[in-house]
């Protein structure tokens, strides 16, 4: 009779340990899936924000310039005889966007924060715009956008 009780106890112990192990394993798999999904969503959001900002002003003359010590992706357009600049740049950990007339200088306060970034490096080759962007959530990625309507310049 003693051996049967020990066997039942061991069987229950094995079952309980298996349940605990599977629960812990499942929790880790779920945690990894959620983290991967978050990184993927952040990566897709960063690419969508950049594409949207660039394609909103694709008709303008695009150039990568240095302004106030920072690299700026600038689109130049003329509306009713006035020249306007659409700028994308990194300032204080954020990708910022500003739209100003030619008479205004580029100032940080004028730029609206689009997303948190740790790096923003645009490179323009003919009409192909390559932007290396790094975000805290998604890490580093390269977004390539072909400027269909506008002329690109250096």
C-alpha cells in the first residue's frame, strides 16, 4: 500500500512540475512575441511617418543641407511667388518637421515633433532618398523613397 501512495505522489509531482515548466515556457514565448510585435510596429510606424512627410512635399526641390549645425532634409517650393521650406531634421532626440517661408530662419521652436529618434541621416542620390533612422523602440533601419515628382539636388 505504501508503494502505491508514493507512486501516486510522484505522478502528481511530475504533473505539477510539467505544468509549471510549460507555463513558464509559454510566458517567455508570449513575452518575446509581444516584444517582436512592438519592434515591428515601431519600425513600420517610423517608415510610414518618413514616407508621409516626404511624399507630402515630393513636388519640391529636395536637398540635404547643413543648417545650424544639423543635417536637414529640405524641400523648396514656390507658392504665389513666395518661397517656402519644408524641413525634416533631428533635434533633441526627436524627428522634427517645419514649414516656413524664406524670410524665417530655421528655429527649433518652429519644428513639430513627429517621433522619437536616436539618429536621422538622409542621403540624396539623384531622385533616390535614403534615410537611415534609428528609434528607441525599433532600432536602426534604412528607408528608401524614390522622389517621383520633384527634382533632387545637392
